[in-house]
């Protein structure tokens, strides 16, 4: 069967006809508060709401004529059978990040359509694209009226947001498709995802007493992958003069105690330049105080020097880049008391590099400054060069529909595609889409939902024909 035999204007028309039904099903799916929760027993490893969202989704797929499977509540599948058993995967997810209802104009799990926008937690990440890609397959099937060559397996993960437990479980028990896409990022295509290294630099010391400006405690940061927007230190004055405040540093005296608060701006660790690191600011401020020599002051001064560049690793000595990506590294979470300190850091390295060289650089750095290094997580990068056949087909599907010739993107990393060889992250966000993933008042526009479905139908055809 040749390309010319599929008239995509007919597939598009079919999708327009199906749109009201597609939107109705998306609104129903959005009403499940499928945030990860403790296991609710067999078949619900990530809590009852996630399991219910999966059941809903599988019933929907069955009603559309697709046979389904449920891998014990970790991941569900729905197959659009082709003439061969060879598989193409479309991997999306049903779990969502928590939503603080106070920050939302309308309740996050009572989805609403306003001004052409579908509001609800998960509208963009990732229930909207899940429904769009599913209907893209259905519209294609119902228009061409014969099976594609390959079987298209829609895969609904249940734990993308917190550790990929769904995919890990599925891969232990099933053979995954060898090619496919994950509609869980941006158009035109994500061709590379940086490597990720989460590490800890810690030190311990003998507690001293009575020294002027003695550091008692520091707390900063909430998560390793977030640029901290607040950092606080408590010092004992012990007769020292009150230091001068500085921009975005406030000082409060309480008897012999001095409270120092630094503020900044939060951002995701993959784009630290969009934030302003309060912890780096606090470290720099503390380092210039006349602190007595001690384990704590040595640790603080070392960290202040190493993270003077709080985005790109220049002061840490690990700055690097390749043709398409550059390294980022941030100090994210610091806990320090009278006996020791622990700093957690998030590093993202270029897509053509490997993790071991960075691991070595970090170990020698830790040894040089008498700190302990612990690697919490090391994910190698993923990069599909311009010759990658899946990348070519996906990019062409986007370009055919939009006429936009923008080049593929390389991101800080972390989508499903990195964990599944042969898969690439593809849409649903367009260049014009506001960055609302994980934010309050998340929405997808009706137009973008339909446009994404039209692009996905071209992509599914190109991979499965
Ligand atoms: Zn997602």
C-alpha cells in the first residue's frame, strides 16, 4: 500500500467528527484524581484513583474495539491489530502530579471547558495527549478500512511522575514494542534527553561551642530536581557584630541567635537558568562572613566556591557541552546541623557524553575537598541523530501537518523515551503552548488537542503502515 492511498484530509475530517466524543472522554478521564498514593492492594499498586483511571481507560479502549490487557495495575495496553504481530508503541501515562486546589480557579479534578480551553490536572500531562493519540489511531483505522501492517499498542503507564515503576514492572514481564513514541513532551520532536546524575556531597565534623558567628543549622530546598527559592541559616552570634544584610538576604536577631533568610526563584533543574538559586545566594553570603575556622565553615566555604556558578558547573570544574546540549548542575537541597552537612545536587550532562567520566570528576573533587560523594541516581542520556528512522518519520508527520520546519529539541531529560529504546517523545506541546505542565490551572486548548490528534494519526501511519 502506498502513501498516496491514504488521504489524510479524510482522516482529519474523521477526527473532527469524533472530536465531541473525544473531548467528552477526556473530561471523564480528567475527573479521576490519579495522583500516586500508597498501594490499595492487588491491581492498585499506586492507589485506588490511579487504578480507577486505568480501568476507565481500558473500558474506553474496549468500547472503541481494541482488545486490552492490564499488567496488574502498573500499565495497561490496548491493541489496534495489524496484519503482522510486529509492534509499534504509543506510550502515555495516567498518573498526574498533585494539585493544590487553592491555586486553581476551578477545582483541578472537576474539569471544565472555558474559552476554548480544557482545564484540569493532566489536561496537558498526559491525559489529553493519551486521548488524542488513541483517537488518532481510531480515526485512521475507520478511514482506511483495512489493517495496518504493524499492530499499534497503546500503552497507559500508571507511575510516570514518580519513578517509572509502571514501565519497570512491565518490562520485567513483557516484551515491549521496539519502536514508538511517547506523547508526553513537545513538538516538533525531542531528539535528545540529557544524562542525569543525582549526587550528594556530605561532610561531618566535631561540634564546637561558643565561637563567634557559629553556624548551627541550614535548611534549603524541597526536592532534588528543583532550584530552591528559599534557604535559611541559624547562627549563634556569641558576641560577634551583626553583619550587614544584602540583596535578597534578610537578617533577624533573636537574642544570641541570628536568622538569615535568602530568597530566589524556583525552576525545574533541567532549566536552572530560568530560576534564581536561593541556596547558592545563602552560601555566598555565609562564605564572606568572618567565620572562625571549623568543619562547618570549611564545608560552607567549599560549597560556596564550588557553586559560585549555580547553573552550568563552571566553578565545579565540570562545565561541558556538545553540538546540541550543555551541562547544567545545581545545588538543590542542603541540610546542615552542628555535626555535619548533606548537600543534594542535580546534574544534567550532554547527550553525547557518558556518565562515568562525570562520576570520576565528582569523586576526585570530593576527595580533594574532604567530602563524601554518594551517587543517588545515574541515567545515561538518549540521543537520536538525524539519521534515526523513527525520528525522521515523526518529524515528517509533524512537518506534513503544520508546515513548520523547526528542528527537533534536546531537553534536560526524563521522559519515558529515555527508558525505552526505540521510542522518542513527540508532542503534544507546540511552540505557542504556555508551559503549564505541573502548574496550577493546567489546560490544553481544544484546537491543540485536535491538531495533536491529526499529527499523531500521521505518525502512527508512518510507523505502522
Ligand atoms: Zn508526563
